[in-house]
C-alpha cells in the first residue's frame, strides 16, 4: 500500500492553521480546517503539532464504517444460543416424539424457548461490545460521534470534555444493557428466578 503524498497547498494550510491556533485565532483555524477537509484530508491536532491523513474513500459511507466496527461483537456470540438448542435432553425428545411431535414442533415448543435465555444472555454482552466497537470506529475513521469528540478533546488537552464523553458513554452503555435486561425479563420471565427461590 503506497502512501499518498500530501499536496503542498494542504500542507501549507495545515501549517497556517497551526500558527492560527497558537495565536488563538480560532475562527481562522476553523476556516482552514474546513479548507483542508474539502481537499480530501483529515487533520488531527497533536498538542502544538498536527497529523494529516487522507479522508476515507468516497465509496465508504460514514455509517458503514461505524456499522463495521460495531459488528465485531456478532460472530463470537452465536455459539451461546446454539448451546441452548444443543442441550435438549434426548429423553425429552424421545417422549415428545412418542407423543406425536414432529421435529418442527420440538424446535418451536422446546428448542427455541430453551435457547432464549442463552440468546438474551449473549445479547446483553454483545450490545455492549458493539457499542465499544462503534465508539472505536468513530475515533479512528469518522469525523463525528463521541469517540471523535473525545479524540479531538484529547489533542487539545480538554480534560473536562474527555470525562464528559466518558460519562456519556457509561450512561449509554448502562441504558442499553438495562433495555436488553428488560426485554429479557419480558420474553423469558418463566426462566427468571423468583425472589422466593433466591432466598
């Protein structure tokens, strides 16, 4: 993979932007950033220095990059519902067959309900991993989102903004986990232990 040469006009605009930032001329720095991004380059501030990277190719949309990062959690979680299906006792299958149940009936009435607690257990883990993947994608390959905001704040030493981003991520993670737990309680309430059984 060959590295793209940075055009002279983009490089001079980046140096002019660094000078404007050092002088506190934020409007000029924002204008130069827009000019650099319009030329197809992404600029990341590194304290008093900067880094230029080519923008993503036009055939990869913003949402596609984030979706790709969040899909990292999917393949590892499919084994748990399969475990739920595979743990149906052979004796139970024999009894159901003796009572005239077909394979489809056994799957619908026993297999899928038995796999649901496994499915929701893996879903609660996967939703948080997908969220982490999306935030990492935002910080690496996006110009928007909390991940990118935290990366920009880190480059400008804005510690309160970084902690605000962390707090927002924590709240969003807890809310998503709570939503999945509520959905699990609604769909598989029969598999939950009662307070009396736990005592």
